[in-house]
C-alpha cells in the first residue's frame, strides 16, 4: 500500500456556524466511509507565504485549501477514494499525489 496526498482546491467556506456544523458533518461522514484508508484527515490551510530563490518572501493566496493523507493500492484507487469528497460539492477539486518513500528514511 502506498500513501497519497489528497490536495483540496477551491470549495466554499461556511458563512454561518450552522453551515459550518453541516459541512463538518459531511466531511466526517465522508472520512468515515473511507475507513482505514485514511491515514491523516488533515486540515484546511490558512494564510501562506512563499520563500523565493533569492531568499525574499511573497504572500500567497491558498491555491490549495487543505489536505488529507490516504493509503491505497494505486493512484487510480486513491482517485476513486476522492469521489464523493465534500469539496467537490462546493465547486472545488481534489488533486491526488503519491507520496514516494525514500529508501533508508
């Protein structure tokens, strides 16, 4: 089994506490459906900065809005796990990347 990072892009933040509770329930239900495939439910991202090659910094807006880590047999299987993700309902997307293990680490 390999590890895959699900990188969430876009979607909508809840405007009210009631919407936030409803959204959290959808996320937790989705994670529950993934079962033991979930290694780390992850977190949403807030403010960010980039360090440039010259050492300077630049503020960035989140292109990636959050992440989770899952285990799956293949990239295709990991992509299948992303179907039904609540971020998709808000017009967002899920990018899936294999986390390649480095020998000896």
